[in-house]
C-alpha cells in the first residue's frame, strides 16, 4: 500500500468534497463521510436522521409545490403534459429518496475508489516526467472550472426563471423548490463527472509513459526519435520490463477505480438520465403544441424547451467524458501492438503480449448496468424521444386539451 502524502489527497479528494458539500446541503448525500467517524453509532444515527429529514422535505415539496401547484396547472395546456409533468416530479422525488440511501450504503466503496485513484496518482507523479505533471496540473485546473460552471449555471437558470416568471404570482416556496431542483441535478452530475475525468487523465498519462519508453513506429529502431506527442527515451531491456510492469499495475488499479465508479454512481446516474429523458419528452411535446396552436402558451413551450437544454447539457458532458476514457483505453491497446511490431527483445515482446491480453479482458467502460455511457446512448435517447413524441401526438388527438375545455366551460357559464 502506498503511503499517501497530504498533497496527493488534496489534488483529487478535495475537489470531490467541495461538490459533495453542496449535495449535502441539498439533502442528497450523507452528512458524515469521514472514514474514522462514520462507523460510530452516533454519526450513523445522524446520517440516517438527516436522510429521513431530506426525504420528508422533498415529499413536502412534491405535494405542496409540485403536484398541487396552480402555476403548473394553468400553464400546461394539455392533459397529457400534466400527467407527464406529474411523472417527472414523482421521478425526481424517487431520486431524492433513493440516491442518498444508496450513497450511505456505498461510502466504503467510495473510500476504496479514492484510495485507489490516489495511489495511482502518486505513482504517476513520481515518474518525474515534466510533461505528465503539466498535463495533470492542467486537468486539476479544468476540474476547478467545471466546479465553477456547475455553480454558476444553476444560479443563472434560477435568475432567468425568476425574470421570466416575475409576472406570475408564485410563492417563495415554489422558487426555492426550483432552485433546489436545479442545484441538486447539477451537483449530482458533477460528482461522477469529476471522478471519471480524473481517471481518464491518468489513463492518458499511461499512454504518454508507454510512448516514452516503447517506440511505436518502425523507423524508430529503438533509438531516440520525435513523435507528435512526446519523445521516446533510450532505455535497455531491463528498464523497459520494469516500466511495463509498473504500467500493468497502474492500468489494473485504474480499472478497479472505474468499476467502483460504476458501482457507486450507477443509481445516481440512472435517475439523472431518467429525469432528462422524461423532461425531454414533455418539453418536446409542449414545443410541438406551441408551434401548432400558436396561442398564449407559445412562449411557455419555447421556454420549457430551453430548460430541457439545461438538463441535456450535463448528460452530454458526462457522455463525452465517458467516451473519452473508453477511447483512451483503446488507444493504449493500439500503442501496445505497435510497440510489439517495433520491439526487438523477445522478453519485451512476451510481456507486451501479456499486457495485450490484460487490455482485452479489462477495458475501461463507464456504465450503469443498463447502458454504456458513450455517444450511442445519445442516439438512443433521441430515437426514443422521437418515438414517444409521435405516440403522444396521436394520443393528443383523443384527449381534449385544457384550453378548449376551459373555453367551453367559460362559454357555458355565460361569462
């Protein structure tokens, strides 16, 4: 086990804990996560009480401000949209109830995940290469920018929402519930995104190390050569075998981290994708009705579709990060086979073949168990949204819309 310095822990863990603090304020994460404290009986009771209080609080918001909101009732314009909005709010409440409970049960796995990632980080940083250190430092700055965006974007959406609905007589509780919804969704996506991004940066570092110690073009011949990425160093067979052994260990540890990420955040990510899909269907159908009827709800339909872009943004960013880590895993395999073609030592070729088998059996893939997070998921969501949109349009012909019903009732009353 590697003895981790304080600096190594601050680079990775602190960025995650800053996001976790916001999620704790939203009631979607256990309050006490310290490994030395959370096993004590008093802190266990505190975590359970906090989670139960959050579940009850979200239930109150669901009943009082979501399902019973007159603002929502008078601005949907369709019975189908009303039912779909109700499904969205119930799904959001289910997420608020299930995610903190699952996070509480996964705290040990989360600790193991950070421990493994920090061990890999220490070993890579000890390689002494300036290029790798520079890239990891740039990644840390990129992580801080993502955290800042995850704070600014929800706040901006709340400000825009307040300005757009300033003429609507809604209470403070309704606005607070929308703020909580925007912030919790953004931070729940930021949690796994940061970890996957950090793991992907370490896979990229392994690619750079492999390029440095093993020639990948036939013209190299084992001598010093310049490539588009880095410079291949001159080393003997013994040094190559030692470096390759270290790379295999680091690759195995990083795959352990990826598997723990899939385990710890599978439920959380699944609910977030489900929310995005439901609101995508609702807002697409509302936008269709807005363009067809061209009534006073046109502005509302366009604005709701803009809110859908907010939810979709985090899904697309996570898909991009998940696709990158899979792409880096495949790139390592390509470099290994190029190194086999250029190697002259039978011992090095044998070890590279063994590493190739390891890459075949253990490839980094971000998944929640139901689907893999790559760009095919986006195409599947688009296709499913289009399918359900066609079904809803067909059903909409069979259901009287609220505008016509209200108009009929008004005419019948003689007003």
